[in-house]
């Protein structure tokens, strides 16, 4: 059971990164996901974390607002 938990939690950062790239690419016209991935890689680790937190937080906020 611990192995499954560790395996699942090690994939979460990659999933968040993929979601972040997809959301930014959808909002930023004229850019595809590979451009956004390169742009995100060029950012500092702190800024990458902040961008990912902003996107996931925004999605969570929208989900709560539209669930009402």
C-alpha cells in the first residue's frame, strides 16, 4: 500500500505541470504547448511553483464558484 501511495504522489508534480502548460496554452493565443513548456522551463524554480500554484488555485476557485 505504501508503494502505491508513493508512486501516486510522485506523479502529482508532473500532472500539475501538464495542467499548467495546458491552461496557459489555452489562454495564450498563438502559442502551443511545446512553446509554453519551454517558456516555463526558462523560469526560475520559485516562479514555476508560483505559476503552478496560481493555475491550480484558479481552477479550484472556479470549480467552487461554478458548483454553487
